[in-house]
C-alpha cells in the first residue's frame, strides 16, 4: 500500500487540528517546497553564532523533545554529546523503519519531507556538521529525491545532503546498524560501545536521529518550547505519529497528542473492529497490555507503564490467540538477528522452538523457556535479545490463562487470522 494512503486522520474539531503538526495544516496537500515554505516559512539558523547555538539547544531542552525512533532519548542531550568532541561530525536521518507493521516514518517522508530536511539541516548547524545522510525506506525514495532536488534548485541549504535507500531487515533500523550500512554497506549493529556520538561513521562523532524527531526539531526551532508543550503532558509533551494496526476498522498512521486516552486513540482508526483482549504497545520490542487496563489509560509511558517505542499499536481481538501471535513474532525476530553472539545465534532459535511447541499444544520445556528468556537479557552484542525477551515476558504474563490452556493441549481462540504483520511464513 502507498504510504500516503495510510494517513487517515481528518480534523473534526479545533482540538484535533491542534494535534496535527507534522502533517498540518492540510495532510492531503502537495508536499512540495512551495507549499512547505508557504505553511511553515524558511527555517533560520546561524551555525557561526555560538549565542544562537546555545540558545537553540536550551530551547530544545526546555521543549522536552525526545527521540521518536523507539528509545525516547532526550534530543538536547544527544546534541550536546556531539559538541564535546572536536572532530567534525556527521548527521544521519534514520528513516529505515525496519518494523514490518510500522508505517509512520514512510507517511511522514511522503507527506512532509521538507520538515525532515529542515530538522536535519538544523541539527547539522548545531553540532557543526557539513554532511547529512538521509536513509529512507525504498517506498518513499522517489518522494525524498524529488524534495532534495527542489531544495538544491532553490539553494536552500548550506550543507550537503546524500539520500540512501535503507537496508531491509528488522535490525537494519538500529542506530549503529544504520551507521554500518552508510559506511560499509553492512546493516549489522556495531555493538553497545562506543556510542555513535563518540565514534561512528568513519570513526567520527555521528548524530543519528529518527526522521520524526528531526521534523519535530524543525517545528520547535520555528515555534519554541512553549508552543511544543501546549499539547501532551507536562512529563511527556508534544505529539507523535502512531501506526494503528490489527483489529481496528481503518488501520493507518495518525498524529496523536501524548496523554490522549487510549480508547480515543483507537477511535481515530474507527475504533475496534471486534472486542479487544490486549494491545501491543511500542512495536515488536514492545509490551502487551490487557485491554481493560490499556483502553482507560492515557497514551503515555507514565499512563500505560510501558515504553511507547516507535508508536506502533496493534489491537488483538478476543477471538485471536496471543500465544500463537507471540510464537510467530519470536520466530521472525530470531531469524532477523545479526548472528553476532550466543544469545541471538542459539538462545533465540531455542526459545522460538519452545514457543512454537507451546502454540501447537505439543510438549514444551516451559521451565527452560522462562529461564532462557531471563538468561539472554543483557548478554547480547546489541539490544536485539533484550527486546525479544521484553516482548515474551509481557506475553507470558498477559496471556497467562491461554498459556495454561496450551500447556494442556487446548486453545480457546476461534480465529486463526494473524494480527501481527510478519514478512515470512504462515499463521500457526
């Protein structure tokens, strides 16, 4: 499906209009440079002015902007970390979007690529970089190339932009894997140390930001911290793009004010298409939350008690089977590891096998399964096994009754259609 077809949000009242920032004011208008400049104006930045740089960094920190690629790391803190190094840095805008069910970065790049370019150029000015790599999913490469051609013709930027098509695969979107892809053509994570802000592309400090983070950055620079904090919560200000999938009437990408009641978030997609038993919050490294808890909670880390990740929300109906969904997902994630360490090379396949046995009602070494999940955490060359373990733990907890049914060779689900998008295999 074309990314632009997945943007379903329409403003029905003033409150909804205020939350449409990244794709405002008209999500269906041309994403061209002329429209962008008409709606937002040119972005002023002064890389030679230390006063401007420190003032802008302070404004970003007051805004409370965090990364929207999954880790939610404070944007201002990451920018300041680059300033501590004397070598000229690189900037990478990460639009890889390796999560199979997520579409928010592609929608953003298709509808508002110039906001991303603006944010990347601003980040480069702040840290003293003169070269920026924009790494994007192949679905939107043409839109991004056209946007860059417009900017070059208008001589809008002082820095050099280079657009690259992202590598395929789940781990390809991890920050160090993106750096490795740009530098060596190998989309494998580089490990947990050193930080990219210390030694990244070509051994130089490298700022890697998700494309949505950069788009927000461009708006904070234009409108200020106070404007950014007008929506959201005091602890988690602003909006974020979410991909709603699974058992909802109209799956798609929507811009949501953080703190919005979860039932209202699902209403943006027409509401549930069937009664819901649980929601997967934050993506495939995310957490299952029971529907009665989730639907009455605010869409925020504090409200849900779990990380929001890259904004993927999958609704699982009461007729589906959380055990089968988890088994399918873990088998996929086991196949997507870089194979650099024991927890991924041996631990994940063994765990996936036991979960498949469980899904089929076959004899399973359940005590070993739970022990292996604990043992792989913190021992990987990158964070891949940690994310898988987090997902499994939440599934075994939320779907505990169904796990007990499967241990006795039964399954209470009446529907075999899968809710989670997996680019391989058939539903169990």
